[in-house]
C-alpha cells in the first residue's frame, strides 16, 4: 500500500527502560533550543484516512510538561476525524504529538483527505490536498510535514510531476515541504515484487521531488552517536529510504554528488529506528514508535522554529531550503553519519560515507546553530 505507517518499536533498546526517547532527549540530542517554540507559525500535517485522538496528544504533552498546542482539524474533502480508533491512526498521532512537542507555540493544522485503497486514489488525494493548502490563505502554514509515499513507479511520472508543480508553488510562497524518505530502504516499495518484476532499487515519491526536503532515518544510540537506520531484525523492521530518482534529473544544486544521474535523496536524517524509538501515547497507552514518519515532523518543527527566528528579525518564511542545504553544506552544522546502509528486502542499499550519501543525506544537525545560520539568510 501507499501508506507510510510508522513502525511499532519493541522497546528492547529504547531509552527510559523501554519507554522510548522523550521530547527532552531529542531536544538535547539535536540541540533544539528552548527559547523558541514556533509562536506565530503554523505547521500543516497531511493525513490520508488517518485520524487522531486529541486527548491522547494532550496526555503526551502534559506528561512532558508541554503546554498543549492549538490544534485545528481541516477536512479537505469531507473526510472526518475518527479520533484515533484505528490502529492505522498511529501515523497521525505521532505526527501531531512530536510536531507539537518540539514547536508547542505553533498552530498545528491537520489536513485530512480520503486516501482511497489504490495508488490512483491516493495520487488524486495528494494533488487535491496540496492544491487546497496552496489556496488556504486563511491558515497559511509555513511548513508542511508529509509522512506518506511509495516507490515512484507505484504512481507514475504524470502524477508525481503534478505534485511537483504544486510543491514548487508552495515553496515559492514560503511553505517548506518536508517529506519522509520511506521505511523500506533502497528497495522503496511497501509490496513485494510481482511476477516478472525486479526487486531493484526505488526512490520514494513525493520525497524525490527536488523542492521537497527529504527526511531520512538514523539509529540514535544512548551516547548520542548515530548510524544509518539499517534493517537488523524484526525489532527495527525497516531501513531508511534513499536513492536516486527515475523521474527527476539531478538538479543543479546536486551537481557535485556521486552516483546515478537522478535527484538524490534524502537531504537530512534524524532518529527513525524503532529499536531506538520515540514515545507516544496511542489509545491512552504509552507506545514506542519509529520510522522516517517520525523523523519528518521532527525536522518540520525545527523549520518552524527557524521561521519564528526569522520573523523575530523581521524576515519572511524560508523558501528554497533544499537548495540552500547543498549550496551551504560546508558551513551548516551537520552531524555527518558514516556508518550503516539502507539495504532491505534483499536489495543492496547505499553506504553511509563522509559527506552526502543516499541513506542519510548530509546527516542530522544541531538545530540551534542551524537556526542561527538561517535566521538572516537570503531566500534561494
């Protein structure tokens, strides 16, 4: 299926006796500042047939002494919030809880649409939702978090290029679009190959769109060290998505990269391994989750903090952030990740190496130093 559901963690390697990382742990690991909370910003969270329980989210935030953020549910097509009744609603729950945990002063806008049961239905829902956000002058988010997708071949070039055109317009309007790079490693598909199909490498869409910031996954150890999230056993159940697009040629800002000629992804990466996972509250129970589905709202929250810092200086929201990451890579505070790979489902993945690679991008980063650099940066 097209859905990029997060992965339940076993808790065996998780922090706090198997409870998973808390917001305070992630703040410390990535240098996320306390003096910024996202005030004045709105984070759009795209969901497709996945609802959320506001009491679950409020329980999580209150458990960690976080003032519950302002949350608004926006139905794109009449789809209702089922209030977290389905197991699949874990996706919306973690997106909401972790974006709010790291940017509690931001308004959280949950855009909901029916995803359907096939790739065509999802393609249509994605286009409809992006177009809705583009025209939503009432709420005007400055960052979007999208934790859904699948291999480019699942959707076809025409659908992905339609998404790309809409995301280009969003980015130009000051809406940074962050997309999870996938949880099936270099294989990139949720389904096994069919008769006559090759189990080759696949880049995920919409993460492969050049104007998106594609967010990959790492495994964050207790000592703060990181490696690429690599499939080890059932406890971590996946691997960080990454590779090279077959739809989009390599953009000019990636001209110095090694590898195939398509757009390379991811661009950045944060903890996603369920074995070193995150705590959430789901159906009023503490649960450990992982996946690039969690890494994506973590980065989206950091972008909201950067936009808050820019607004404090009289600046406008970021545009062209993906391009900026490559143009200024040598001066940005990346935590370079040089261990691990994203092999999965029998498909040999890409190795983490010094500099950019197709499993962790440029790596994770120190958010405070990142925000300081972006605070007065010109748009690209």
